[in-house]
């Protein structure tokens, strides 16, 4: 049996436009499950969590052109939200109907919502979703909810309207959890079932990689299987780790601390991100083999042999010889002279789902004589480089105070100063209870206490790799810095006219209540360096490597590999045009990005980076044979025997 989520935002990336291709091919996935004899538990949302961007909710729910425009109440009986969710399910549910068990397909049960008890307790909301599902799929389908035992009453419906199940990890009291489950279901209608039994745990950038106890996991598993005279059932979360490609990794955090999720969703699971076992790149006793043994002993059935490891190869170093500054390429990557704005607004207001957004304004002559304090009003969402006349002078991040002190700019001739705030967004909070807009979240940006007006905004969603920036064009550098006053300036002010005094930039909290303090502030704020990165802002780099025909495995495609990002700072990685997501070796713990073999091809292959923080002197990415979650300070060679 396999359990899978259906992310609304993956399949409806913009209102009324649907995606069922590639890894969004849901019916193809269901057919493969059927062909393999696997039954399916389908978690249909509309909210899914999964540490996925916005918990699977579409970003465009907050777009002004959509009913509500960020004002509707998420996951509630708000008529605007229900209308949009019902519209989505009216597309989704008919597609899955042929795959229901009653129709000869693999889907045994369909989940309604997900862990709703964390967000609310509106039975009317769950009941409304249930009515939609029954109207589309029939009354004879098993619909269920999943919540922690303590939240089951808030997140589900009592009695026989649907089947309430619970989720928990090895540290929980399984007997108490199943009693809480039984209290929600009709008498005699509560088969004990943990639909999310945690085999590992999530990891955010800057944390030590999850590495949970295999012994505790197996001991708890045995307790579940023995419960109720052997009637206990369990679904492993995760059984098989995965990857948050592109911009799909979500985030967590509270009390002002922003915690973006790793690109890898390996999860310390029994089966790794790449399909191996023994927690490759993490270490510890082999969970996969221990779970197999426990299941074999419980059932008395012989199990098939352990499958072989997927083939992998180290292709060696790849030099990224082509380079372009993102800011010099704005005309190639963003709309013309930008979007005029009296005051700046979040990404969503400009119809942008993710990526980079540049906010530009012209400062008055002499505005920075003596320096200045730039105050965004609210912390940036999520990370920003502040640039003056094309040079990075400060950085901002969401977990830090919202202000920076800008250096003094001396004016030698009568000219203006161009201020750019280059924001890159990481995943939206996957909790799905509150809005998480990206970009600049507060309109009244101030310099030395005065609000800045008249901006030009350059959305760069990066829905495609920014290869156009590498086109050699003598005009692009001059066209990139048009002023917000309709092209009054052909380019950035001549650097011979300006001098930035001082090279150090200090965080300066105007409102200490909005900042972090003590140990947490130090830990989080040091994650985004103010110096040492490219002085001209984010850079795009490209290089190529070869795969020989002899490298093609018996699977019909090249072997897997891992891009080792040690020496780099933070950025996005594309291989052959496919966005593999964020790397951040300055924080770790993930030092290598998994590159699945099917993305490669015989002959020339392309690596492209968008780097924000640090370019190594040799500008080289090494392609290695296995993962490494020991960064940034640990020795990547110190992997345990159970790892690949």
C-alpha cells in the first residue's frame, strides 16, 4: 500500500489552468500503483502540509485578481475559499474516480483535509468538503481524516460520517492514541490505524540532519502491530524519502524565526531520497532491514530479497565558465522598465508565485551623506540584498531586524543614487493556517524616517532557468538600470560620481521588539553574510559536463549523481533546464543536491546556478557518488557503515 498527497498548487499553478504532466501526472502514478499491485490511500486536500510550499494551497489565493485577494479565511467556511476549493475538487475528483477500489482501481480510501485540528475546529468546513467528495465519488467510498490524537476531536467529525485515524511517532503511547481514535468513530467501526507513523523527521536549513532512533522506531512498530490482538495498522511516513524540487519546499518557524525546509526530503527514512537503504549520508542502523525483519516476524511470511542499490556515479568536477550578473540582465529576465508602483507590494500583487523580485527607487541627491537607516517596516520575506548604484552594501533576512544601516554615499557631481532591494523568496509556511506573502511585506519603506515613493518593480519568477542572462549583449548592461521615472537615466549613475564610504554594514534595529535577541538572534542573523559575496549582486553561472554512452545503466538512462556545493554560498541549481531547488552549504546540513539519472543524457549536460552569497575561486561543482548531510563543518567522509 502507498499513501500520497495531491498538492493543489502543483496541479493548478494559476487559476483555471491545470498541470498533469511530468511529476504532476497523478493518473499515471495511480496506474503504476495498480500495475504493481499496490493499493493507494489518496490524500486529496485541499490542504496537505507535507512540508510543501503553503501546504499545497495555491499562492494565487492571495492575488488581488482572485476573490478575497489575500483577505479570505483559509481552510474555513468562508464562501470565497469554499468556492475555489470546490472548483478544484470538481476537476480533481472526476479524474481519480476510475481508480477507486470499487471501480477496479487501487484507491482504498480518500482523505479529506489534513491535520485540520492544528488550524481550526469548524465541523461545518469538514462536513462541506465531505459533501463535495461524496457527490463526486459516491457514498460507498471510505473517507477519512488524519490528526494527532489530541487534536482528533477538533479536526474530524464524530460518529460514522467518516473514518477518523491518527498520526504519531515512536515516542507516543500507541494505546492511548488508538483510544482517542476510537472515541471519535462509531462503536465497532474504529480499526486502529496510524496513518502517519514517523520514521524520521523534517530538517530545516541550519539544523543538524534528522537521525532518529532505529531501535525506538522498531519497538513502537511492534507495539502497533500487536495492538488489539494484532489488528493495528500502520503507514510509514516517510517510507521513501524524496526531493522538494524547484520552489516546492515549504517552511516553518514561529515567534519571528523563519525556517525554510531543505531541498532534500530524505527524512531519515528507511528508503532514501535516491532509493537506497541505510540512511545514506546520514548513518545509523539500517532502518529498512530492521523494519523488514519486524514485519516478517509479525506476519510469518517470507519477504523478497532486498533490491539492489540504484546505480550512481561520480562524474567529477564541472567548471562553470560562463557568468553574468543578474542585475545587468534585468531587461532579459523581467518586464521592460519594470512595473511602476507608488509604494512596493508583495510578489503576489504582481502575479508572481516565487523566485526573485527587484524593488528599485531613486534617492534624492545627498540622501546618504552621513549614511542612513533603511527601515522596511516589517522583516523582508525572505532574504534581500540592498544595493546602491549596482553594488551590494547590506543584507536583510526575515529572522533578523527589519532595518539596516546604509553606508555614506559621497556625491562628487550633482546626481542621484539608485537603491535596489533584491529579494529572493523561499517556501511559504506549510502550516496553511495563515498567509505568507513574499517579497516586501510592508509598503511604507523609510530612509532616515521618511517614506520612499515612486518605485519600479521587476518580477523574476524563474519559472524557466535564467539562461537568457548569458546571452552576450552589449546593450543589456546599459538597459538594465533604467530609472523609476520612465527611463530618464540610461543606466546606473556613473560610479566615478559616487563613492560609498566604509565597507562594513551593521544591523541596526530601530524597533527592538520586532527583532530577535540573544542566542537565537545570533544564530539566525549570521546565516546570511553581509560581506564576501559577489559585489554586483546575484550571479548566474553555467558549465557543461559529458556523460558517455558507456555510462548508461541497464535502466536505459545514466546513473544518479550528487552535486557537491561545498565552497558555494546559497542559490538555485538547474541541470539540463530542470530546477532541482535550493542549495545552502553555508548553513547545511545538506551539502550535496541529488541529481536523478533520468535528468541526464548521453553527451553534453548543462549545470546552471543562480548564486546569491559566495562563489568559490575555481567556480567548480563536483559531481559525487552519494549524499552528504554532514555540513557545513563536519567531514563529509565520516559516513557510517550503513550509509552508501
